[in-house]
């Protein structure tokens, strides 16, 4: 069934066994859809249709909301409509098998798959990247394609372009390592450069890791930002941007023993080039014992630092958790690879982050050791807001936060109107039930939440929460922020060093509701204003290609690269003079 009027009426579509759909970016009645051939079902009578005695993926197109479908290609792996910027509404990109016979292999790298483009629904096809198996579109016109190495089929190369249109020119990502690349996760492209997680199949204590690299402005030349980033076998990585703010990211890494740093396993790699997505789920079995630690960067991966532990816990008792480098006591948080609430931020809740985690030398995953934390200054300082693990959601630009205990059955939630300073219980059910999640509309600016979960008999339960009647007055004084009469304040993110507020080469101030203002924020967007550009410091630079520094900073030092390139030697063609890198390059997007 399909609807083009918001669900007022529905159209019965052509009866097909579909498994996936891609909506057109501008034409609401156009979509691509795929399904399996009859040969993929165990009860298929072999010989009734010779063309479908084999199992393969079929691709269809419709331009009338599914009333009729036209088959356009068999043996398809992946497909997408072209982004609107490419300028052709009929342009389709896909990865397809070059040989259309036999059973299609699913879930494996394959040298007989190519990344192709077509404007006439496969009447004619252009091979854009030979051996291209998987692809993804990023922000700023980025297109990433994972291409199989035909001489080593479990190894892949990442091809990248920012060109618009069908005639894209792809360049191979230039990584400063000689280790085989098995799969990729595109972590972030929101600020022009690329954070890329590469699975080199390095493991420690049964825990999967990979290296995070940061690109230059072109997206093709990479330097190491964070080694041994924690990941799961599906390609999800503990790496998140603090939404709405420039250059601030949280990540988890595994403190790997020296003997494990060269251990490259022969595990079958994932067959995806994936884009990082937020995931929140219920608790599962505990992970293998690995020393997972949380770090934060305020300069887009140039330098990573441990999190400052809160001085007191949720009861007001001293935590006695003091820093001291790698072996000291810090706050460590769960990411999206975990079964607990991950670090979570939204653009509409400026500077606010919530997470579950523990204090100590590394992250714990046992119930009873995990508590819930909040930061309202983008991760610089943290407060323990509740004992135990909770799931959480923001409303009213972060002015209203709802959280629920998720370690067992409960009949109430907790909410705060002052960004975690005080929490109020609210009974929402006459019986206890397991709360799976708390959700809100995508902008997270309203006062309406939905809590869902299940009872002991596994029946689902859905509860709507409306906080609109609790605070009727609107916040006042948006144009006089920072004055005693206004409900709004100015805030500038800071890394806490040198008593300054320069991040990414400039000072920025945001207008947001005061923490203790008892009012509803009617503003639709967060106000941001540049103050001034700053003089460059070490924090404005990352290591250039062929150089690397330790996780917590230090000088960029020369490392061996796959091409063996010596940056101090003259180029083969030299016209009077040439430049020699000192091992540093300014962070892409930095304005110092």
C-alpha cells in the first residue's frame, strides 16, 4: 500500500514480494524497489520458470506510487536515486553483478560487481568504479565507494569523489598505513572533511577495533586521528559528533596491549561501507573483558583528552575520582556498540550531552556499576544525575529532559525543567513494565513524548506524555540575552585550556535558555553568532599525511607510509622550489 496525502487515502500497489524501497528525492510518486527471484524460495518448482530457477535480487521502478512496477535489472547488490545536486531526476546509481547467471552471492565482497550509473533505467549503463561493491552518499557532495582489490578479494580500497553529475572522477583514499583494509564506516562528513573508521581486523581480547582517520579538505588524504576505536561486528563505532557544535566529538578506544597491536586476524570482514547511525537498545550479554576508555576532542580529532569525572555523585557523596593520565580515574561512557544508553546530543539542545557510564580506569559493563551522567557544556564537565542505567530524551531545546530507568520494570519516569539540576518523578502506569525507549518528534523542541516498552506477558505498551500544561509561560527577553531580566543567556563552548573559548579558530557564542528559567522556549532555531577569529595555536593543527601523534597529544612524528614517500625529498618534477611539510596541517574548517 502507498499514500501520497499523509495517510488520508491509500493506493493498492502491484502485488510483488518486495524487501526494500528507495523513495525519489523530489518526485513523491517515484521509487525504486527490490525483491528476490522465485529461485530464492525453498518451495520454488525448479523448471517452471527457467529464468528464475536461480536466486538473485531483482530491481524495479515505479512512477505511479506502485500501481505498476517495471523490472529494470537483475543481480543487483545496492541501488540509490542520484542526489538532487547531480541534476538528473532519472539518474540511478547501483552496484550490480557483471555476470548475470547462477545464484547471486549475498554478503561477500565480489570482484565481479561494479558501481554503475544509468539515466534510462539500465537500457544503457556506465561503469563508474570497476569492482565497486558498496557505496554511500555523504554531506558536501561526497560519494564513497568500497572497491574490491581483484588480487586480494577480502581487501578493499575506498574511492572518493565530490564531483556532481554523472561524470564523477573518483580518487583512492590515501591512508598512512600498510595494513589491509577490510571495511569502512563513514563516521562524519558534516564539516567538510571526513572522519573515516577503517577495519584493519585488529582485535584485542575478543574486542573488535579499527583506526579513525581524518581527511584534508579534499577528502582523499588521511592522517591517523584515533587508533583502536571500539567497534562491533556490524560496523557500528563508538564515535559521535556533539551535534550543533563545531569540532567536538566523543569516542571510545580500546587500550590495546603492545602484543595485540600487530595482531591481524583472519576473520571474515563485513561487506558494508556504512554510515554511522544512532542506535538505542535494551541490555544484552556483557562484552568480552577489554579496557575500553572514553575520550573527547575539541579540535576535530587533533588532540583527544579523557573526560573529567564529577566531584560528587547523584547523592552528593564525594567520588574521589581524580585524573592522572592513562592509569588515573576518569569518566568513561557507553557508546552505540553497547547495550546501555549511549552518549547522546541534539542540535536543538545546544551543549547538552547525556550518557551512561562509570568512573575508574576504564569502562564497566556490569549492572550496579553503571550510572547516568549529563553535561551542559559540551563535555567539558559532567554531573552524575542518577544511579543506575537510564534511557533519555530531550524536549523544548533541552529545557525539558525525560529519562526512565531501564535496568528492570518501573511505573514512573523522571523529568527536569532545569537541565538536570533537579529531577521530578512522575508515575505513568498502575503497573510496572520494562521501558524500552523514550522518543519525541525529530526536532526535539516540543513538550510531547512517547514512552514504549512491554509487560511481563510480552504485551507491548505505549504511553503518551504531554508536559504542555506544567509551564504555561513563554520565555522572554531573547533579544536581551545575558541581562538579569532575560530568560536567556550567552554561552560559548570551551576546551578549558588557556582560559579561552577559541574552538576551530574562532570564538562563537550561542543564545540559550538559562538553566533555572521556569518557562517554555518558543524559539524555533538556536541562535549562533561569531564573535572573532583567533590566533593559531597547536590545537588548530592536525598531523599531516605520514605523521602521527599519541591519543592524548604530543608532537606529530614521522611514520612509515605504504608508498614509502619521503616528504623531505624533491619531487620528480621540480620548478625552482618545492615545499616540505613540517608534519602539521591546519584542521579543515579551522579559521584561525
